[in-house]
C-alpha cells in the first residue's frame, strides 16, 4: 500500500467516526496547553518532518460530523420519529378513553425523553401496535418495522 492509499484510508476512517465520547474537559489536562508565539518559533527552528498536515478547528470537526450522515438516513430517521410520535399520541388518546378494568400506561411522544430502562418495553409495544396510516389497520412488513426501530435507536443514541 503506498502512502496515498494510507492517507486516504486514514482520512476516511477518522471522518466516519462519531465524536460522542469526546470529553472536552480533557483539554484542561496538563498535557494540553495553548500554543504560544515562542512555541511556534521553536517549531519553525526544528527540521520539517515532511508531513503536510492541515490543522482544523472545532467548527470544522463538527461540520464533518454532521456531513457524515447520508441524506437518506436522515429522511428515514425523521420518518421513524414521526411514526413514533403519531403512534404515541393516538395511543395516549385511546388509553385515556379506555374504560375497561385493565390499567394502561401512557407513552411519551418525545422518544428522547423516554428513559432507557423503559425504551425496550415501549419499542416492543410500538412494533405490536403500529399500523399503516395510508391503509388504516394494515400492518407493516417485518423489514419496515426493523427499519423503524433502527431509525428510532439512531436518534436515541445521538
């Protein structure tokens, strides 16, 4: 593998990685410090190591992070979230009107506010209860239900 391939793979690899685990408090660690003018002069005095690196700011890193998500993934995720919200609102209305002896619980329409401990239960309930909007009463195919759950989990994992 030549050096161009290595650079290409490295850049692709790092541009694909999520930054969720980045703890900005680590920058206060003694090993990190701001570069002074004196430091830059010392660096210039040293021999050029031969790498032509590009220094990027935090804004550029954030732009890369946002651009790594394909447009279709964004559309599918927002569709799954809309399905969740519609289902939750309709379910809550039916639960409030329910007059039978069984006790039913209401679900939060904002999936980001559902505690992780309850999310497994509500996703299972969602899969059992969700129906098509265009063809009321008809069920979604298994692959579509899977895609909905993936979209919801992508949103929750952000």
